[in-house]
C-alpha cells in the first residue's frame, strides 16, 4: 500500500515539476518576444503621432472613448457609424488606469502601449497556445517541450509579416489587433472539433467548448469583423478533414450565409456598377512580385537572405515529416496545416502576381491588399514548423529508447539514423534561424525605418507637402491657443490640421481624413457644399449652429500632403483651397481674418486663421 502511495506521489510531483517548468519557459518566451517588439519600436511612437492615413482616426477613436466612456464604443466614427472598437477600448483603458495612479499619458503613448500588448504579448501567447494544441499528442521529453515553449513566442514575432507591417501600413491597427487574437479562436475551434469527435460523446464538454468558441468569436468580431475571412481560410481544411459530412455541410452553409451577408453589406454600403464585372475590380492594382518571388516570400516567412533560405528548407522538411511520421489519426491535423499554408500561398500569389477576374474575386475579402494578406503567413507557418519539429523529436526519442532495448537496433536501422539525424539537424536549424532573425532581418528593419520617418517632424524643405512640419506644429499650437479647445475649427484634414485634435485637444470639424457624410454625419457634406456655393447666408446658416455656444473658425494651412494623394475622396476638400471663394467671403464680411501665418516659414504663404461672423 505504501509503495502504491509513493508511486502516485512521485507521479504527482513529477507532473507538478513538469507544469512548473513549462509555465516558466512560457513566461520566458513571452518576455523575450515582448522585449523584441518593444526594442524594435522607435522611441518616437510614444510621444509623436504617426503621420499616416488611418492614424488620426485611431487617435480620435481613443480620445472619444476616453471622454465619452464605453457608451461611445458602438459609434466611434464622427458620423456615428460603427468601427471595431476593441483596440481603442484597450488603449483608452490603459490611459484610464494610468490616471488612477496620477499619471497622465498621451493618446500616442496609450496607442503604442496597446499595440505593444497586442503584438508583443497577446499574439505570441496565442501562438504558443496554438502550438500546444498541435504538440499535445506527441510524446516529447520535458527538455524538448521547454525549448519549444521558449522558441514559439520568439519565432512568432521574428517575421516582418506580422505584427510589424500593419503599424506601417495605414496603420491597419484594428485588423492587426484581430490578427493577433486569431490564434485564440483557432485554438478554441480545434478544441471544439475534438469535443465533437470524441468517443464516447460528452455533452457537457461540447457545450463548454461551444460557449468558449462563441465568446472568443464575439471578441474577434469586436476587434475586426473582416478577420472572419482569414479564420475561415485556416479552419476550412480542419473542418473538411476531421468532421462528419453533416457538420461539413452545416459549416459550408454558415460560410455561404456569411458570404451573402458580406455581399449584401457591400451592395448597400458601396454603390458601384462594377459588381458584375470582377475583372474591373481593383482596376488600379499592379503586381509587385513575380511568381517565384511570391512563393519564396511565403515559404521563407518573409525572412531575407540565408536566414530565409534555411527557414524554407526547414519548413519543407517539417511538412514532410509531419505527414510521414505521424499516426493516421494525427496525420489529418498535419495535412490540414499544410493545406492551410497552401491556401495562404494561393491568396498571396494571386494578389501580388496576377490580375484579372479570378485574382480579384479570391483576394477581395482582404481588399486585394498585400499588407493584410502577409499577416496570415506566420499564422500558417509557425504551427506547421513546430509540429514537424515536434514529430521528429518524438520519433527520435522513441528510436533512442528502442536502441537501448535492442543492442543492434541502432546499427541495423538506417531509418533510425535518418530520423535522429534529421531531428538533430532541424532542431539546430530552428534555434539558429530564430536567433539569427533577431540580428539579420532587413525587412523588419525597413518597416522600423518607415515608422520612424512617420513619427519624425522635420522642417519643410519645399520639395513636397508633408502632413506635419515644424511650421505646422507652430501654427496649430498658436491656433488652439487663440480659439480654445471647444470652438469648432474647419480646415482640410489632409493638410495636417486633423492632428490638432490629438496634439492640442482642438475641436476640428474634420478630425480624421474621411469623417463620412452618412448617418448623423450630414454636417460634413453640408459644410463642404455650403462653402463651395459662395452663398454667405447659406454658409453661415450651416456653420454657425454647429456649436451655438462657441465661435467657429476656418483655417488655411497649405495644400494636401503628398503622402495622402492616393485617398480617393480627396476632391471633396478642394473647396477649402479655392482662393477666390475665400477672398469673396472675406470681402463680404462672412469671414474675418484673425491671424496671418504667412511669415511663419518659407512655405506658409496664405496660411491664416479666419472666424465666421456668426455674431459671437
């Protein structure tokens, strides 16, 4: 009896130590990943705005939540429309928590802290969770599991594809946040598939897994609904290969309904005569890579040079091993991972290499945008490469155990020597690639350089119109000092004036690049049309009621920034640059010049602040 108790106690102690080792290694891996992401971030992102197309909108959304509370979460747009609020809720919560301790942090610091948490902690942690699923059936030594637990988070943040690219592109923060959370939904869905397929059937476990998956899915929808297309792309192979046909049909019906809902949304929201002619969609899109370049980019995980070549070779070996060396029941997971990677490669190749109806249709859910699609590559590659390495190590461990039981096993088995050799070689390659990617990663450094440039304010050199310059900062600060933070200021947001909201708490009528005129936003279209009309009475009748308790101002601050010239609706602000119209309003008393800024710099001719004569 005592011997049995001692055996059970030994097992419990061993299990406890194993869990402790894995917990500590997980913490170490996450801390390293977070440090990598933090070190990569330019220091300027903590104190200065990103001068990019979408950035002012994110700053505006965060400030709106900070001022109005969670009640504003479902109508963040200036016109009252819905925008996925989860990232902005996180950022505003960070600012709120800081204020509880007497610290005031800027909207830029809150924004960057939320991005760091999502990219440097939540994403690698989610990838670690996903990796734990693919490894859970493998009999690995504790040392191997500990090593992989440290490597997975680090490998997850090694590619420029994600999480770095989207901070530069747009920045596409909400979509990037959803991508960082996607591994959690994938993990929950795989556990749900397990609950469906388990024999004997457990209703309680199925209900629990169903609720967890539904709750995680709801969180993802609040992060960014469009992530559902990426989710479907990854989960479809698992659904087809592992579930009974009734579930497959049901899943297909759900996907079709979701696709129909998306099509209806597009038809209602975006009017176009080109819907029935997909070859005309994205007509301005141009290929950026050849077929071979696109394929190499995917299978190298976006890594460059020798690091990328070794990674590609490692990936191919791991993919082959995961299929060849697993049991029939586990092989379906391996095949599903490979198919998911091939689907990602297909979408990416069609996006960056080909034009025409078929590429347009397949890549449309991601706006035929390379920046969104590259985020899927690490999600597809990291679990597959870890599964392959785990399979090789598990088989090598079994082979070594067999060699101790049978003296001649090692000498006689060529297969054993190959498996152990491959396991050792691939393990060394994985460690080498993971470490090398932190020191030799030109693509990631290029993105860092772009982000630094976008958060750097320099003097105007006259060669191009920039969103923010030292002169513009001087003018905007002076304007808000004169107007106060409650008075409404009208200006073309594309000249950089929209940053006055997050920089100096100004009340800009156009706090973001495209506030839209639908829903409650008719005021934006009304002001543009009234200003263009030349009718003083119409203009004052439109502008003066915006904030009856405060005066309204008009600011001229140069033309539209060169970096925003791709914005398709830029012409809607042309009326605010028409000198004849502005002079007409000045001459008839509709506008009164408050301050002339022509002498601020060499490129500030005709910059001035005017007040609408509303009788204030």
